[in-house]
């Protein structure tokens, strides 16, 4: 019997994220933006994740070379995910902190040195 998808949301509930399965690993990145957001990233093919929200409920932020667009709830400010700017619908990173820890279970957290080397530290 297939497992039901996992659902999580921002703090106020205006943005809901539905994953097809538990993440295999999570990534804690130390780059300037990820360390400030405090997110744990789970990666999926964009077409497999449903992000549900009303009109005007999300805002995006991209900087520098504008490779990634970080998306947050326009009401409570929770960062929900990032998506590629030049390849919409490709791989996305979902903020696993939107999900109850009991739903995720024990998932390995990998530490990525996004600040300098772009290599995993573990």
C-alpha cells in the first residue's frame, strides 16, 4: 500500500507544501542566506511537490546572479522553498522545518559548506 504524501505549512497556514515521500537526507548549508534562514533543505524534482497558496500569499527573493529564488509566505515570513530561476520546474529545495518532526522521522542531516568550498563536510 503506498504511503500518503507528507504535508506541512508555514506558521500561519497560508502556504501548504505537499511532498511525495520522506526526504532521504536533509542539507544544512552555511552560505550567507541559508545560515540566516536556518532552513534544512530537502531536494525534489519540482513536478513532484505541490505548493498550495492563494493569490498574493507568497513573495520571492533572488540576489547576485539570480540563480535561485527563495520563496516565503507574505503573511508570516516563513521561507517555504527555493526554485531555480533559469530552470523553472527543475529541482527545488523545500524547507523541511515546515513539517512536524514526527512525520519526517529520523533523516540524516548533511552539512554543506556553501560559504566556501561547496563540498559536504561529513
